[in-house]
C-alpha cells in the first residue's frame, strides 16, 4: 500500500474516538461504532461507483491504496 487512504474519513473517526474518550460514556462509544458502520458502507458505495466509472484504472489504483488508514484498512 502506497497511499494512506481517506484523510477525511479517518479524521472524522479519530474525532469521534476523542470525544468518546473525553466524555467516557456508552453513548460516545456507540457513536464511534455507528460511525464505523456508516463509514464502511460509504466507502463500499464509493468504490462501486468508481469501479463503474474507471474500471481497470480504478482496480490498479485500489490495489496500491488503503481504504481508510495505511497498514490498517
């Protein structure tokens, strides 16, 4: 993987984790879990759209780029 994925999605999830740590309640962690679910869904929808637009070129790009965080996902 050569690229680090989506800085927008990663930073939003990091902010949610920060709020959950600061407030330390179940609602914060539920928000993190729900955000992870929604982010995963959004990434899958965007990938399907990009496959439709760019086909093989997107396949080459996707093989060398992580979805969210480098070396993690």
